[in-house]
C-alpha cells in the first residue's frame, strides 16, 4: 500500500469546489498547518481529516 507523505501545495490559494478528504495516511506530515476552511470558496465545503500521522 502507498502512503501520501507530503501534499506539496506551495501555491494553493483556493479550493473552488468540493470537499477535502484525507484519512488513514500514517506518513502524511504538516496537514495540520493548513487552514483548510480559509481556502474554501463556499461556506458549505468541508474538510474531513482524520487518522493521519500525529503532528509533532
């Protein structure tokens, strides 16, 4: 099984449509440093982020 370890979104300014879903990535780092809701275009968009690597 492959794991995501980095998102590499250096220039991400907006998530125009849809939701963010990141789960069960034991190698994923720094996901907790992103203010996902500030990137959403609408107030109905959601971020579901759980069971990833513990922030250090």
